[in-house]
């Protein structure tokens, strides 16, 4: 059985993968649009907030190089 921290880490990785795929298809989106997409299609158990999406994408840009996601005034896009 996975610990709570492992489950949270897995959940964050799934959200980053969903956001990556969504941004690859759409080009750019706000955290609200990504959260709405996840919640509307029931991709994860429970609802996901806009601030949680922003937090996850912001952390993904902080430690990785080159940065995976880029935000300009709240609009997220892939950094390719």
C-alpha cells in the first residue's frame, strides 16, 4: 500500500501529464481551463482547484531545466 506522500506525488505527476497533453493540443490555457477539463471529464477522483493546478505547474517550472511549462500573466503554455 502506498503512503499518503507517494499518492500525492503520483497525483501531481498525473496532473502534470494531463496538463502537458492538454497544452500540446490547445497551445495555451489558463489553470482554470485545465482544472475545468480535468473535473468535467472526471480524470481524477475528487475535484481539482485552479490554485492547485497553478501550484503544481509553478513547481514543475522551478526545479527542471529546461523549464517544461511557461506562464505569461496566468496563461500557461509548453516551453518548446
